[in-house]
């Protein structure tokens, strides 16, 4: 996300959030974008961890990660 955001910003574009009074060109706006990026990165990591643990549990139960529909 940071790379995409950096590329977009290299075109001298400015983001303005209509729901909030943040502009990417201000310090508060930059902080907000970084916080959003950190939260997104955290969520992605948690999703990956849960998925891998679920697949590992399924393998331990003799399944290959799909639902048994008996």
C-alpha cells in the first residue's frame, strides 16, 4: 500500500478525504494514511495466520482444508 501511495503521490496529486477533514499534504493527513496502512497490514497478517492455523488443524484431523459434507 505504501508503494502504491508513493507512486500516486509522485504525480503531485493530493488526497482529500470527504468524510474527514484530512488532506494528505498535511502532517495530520500523512499520519492518518500511515495509520490506515498499518491497520490494513496488521489485518492482512492476522488473516494469513488464522488461515494457516486452520489449514494446519485440518491436516491434523486428516482433511486437506476443505469442509467435510457428509
